């Protein structure tokens, strides 16, 4: 690896510009299509200079940065391992499109290891207790690919009051897949300018819905190669309907055995069918009784409904 740029006195805009010169650790899950917040389309547009790199100004990102020194200090107190910060963006010499911006480096018996600090909401507790969330596993394996390190210590503050620390070893089988995936994205899509094929991630769905939110009312002639996609969409939709019907049938058979009981045990399974109390708001009645007040508080939203059906021909 080599130092691409030192970041200690680097402005935020310059830091983002250098990050656009390759694929960083937080980009890997986006390329893999498992990041729920960012679309591979957005990443492609950023890396090809078609849009400015996203600058997250959310409170979550703000407090994540603010708490990093706290997490680093707590890690040292619990483990006795000192973390040295690396104020630089590192670049792989073998694969120059692979970049790394590390939270820190740890020297363990003469071996250089990586340190990574994370914050997470309390809703992510199970994800961390069961292991490392997939997006972070890809990130630290990417860092080990860039640096040649064999171990990474990752510390996470969850819900503001639960501290987790884990040591992850280098996995060359994962790293080879990461390299191949990133190489394809960089050479084919970024350097080659080929638009990525849309995937089914929620981030891609959100991105496309936002980009094309305004409808112009026109009807256009689409290319013939979209016909198989329409047929596949209808086939999958039909399968979903059939599977939902089959699942409901299984559900009803179980309910018929459970009867009035709230819980049932069968081998390793625990079945629950319990009462849930909920409250609703009768908008129709409120509108009839208080039409003026209703109009003051009514909100309007707009979205595009997608469907595939048979075209009516003359």
C-alpha cells in the first residue's frame, strides 16, 4: 500500500474528492447491493463525477464522529491495546482503485492490526450479538486487503450504553470476492462508463423513485428487449400471490389446531396467536363532524404506482 493523501488538515470537500478516486471501505456494501441507505447508481454517479459525493449531515453521522474518541478510549481501557490514529487515505499498489481510511492502527506483539469504531442504535443489538453486520464485515475485509493486515479489532457502542468489541481475522476467500467485485465495478462501470444494472435493493428502489418522481404524462415506445422483463415481472408477481395463498392455508391449519390457546409448542417451534389491542382514528366521522378543522390538518402526498398489464391494441 501507499499513502494517497494525508488528511489531518484536509478540507471535507477535498477529502470527498480523493475518496472519489477509488472505492473506500464504506462503498463495498453499496457495490455488493446490501447497503439499505445508498444505491449502486448513486455510487456510480459519484465516482464518474456526474453528481457531487454525498455529504451526510445527519445527527446519526454527527454523533458517530463525535463518539469515535470515546469508543477508542473505552477500547484501550478494556483491552490494554493502544490505538494510533492514521490521518491518511491509503491506496493499494496492486489494485489502485482500492482505498482505505482507517480509524486507527494497533500494534499487537509486533503485528500491525486495524482498529475500527462504530456506533449503532439499540435496534441493531441482535445483529452485533450474532456477529458482525455484513456491511461492516465487507468493510474491514476490504481494509485488510488494502493494508495486508491479518486482524481487525472492531468496537461498537450500541444504543449509547452497550459496548461490544470483537476481533476479526483476515479471510482471503472473502477478500478475493471483494477484489473481483470492486474490479468489475471500477473497470466496467466507472472507467468504462457502463451504467450498472438495477438491483432489488431498497436503496436502488428509493433512488429511482426519487430521480423519476415527476411524471410527464407521455407514452413512449420502449425497446423490444424490455418484453422479457415484463413477462418475468408478471411471472414473479403471480408466484408471490400463489405463495401468499399457500402460506395463509398453512397458517389457518395451524390456527385450527391451536384453537383458543395463546401459545403452542411443537419441537423447536413456539407458535403464538395472541390478542393485540390497537386504536384507530375515524377520519370519515371526524371529517363529517368537523369539516373545517379536518381541512386544516389534511396532508397530501404523491407517488408513482407501477404496474405491468396487457396493452390495448386497435
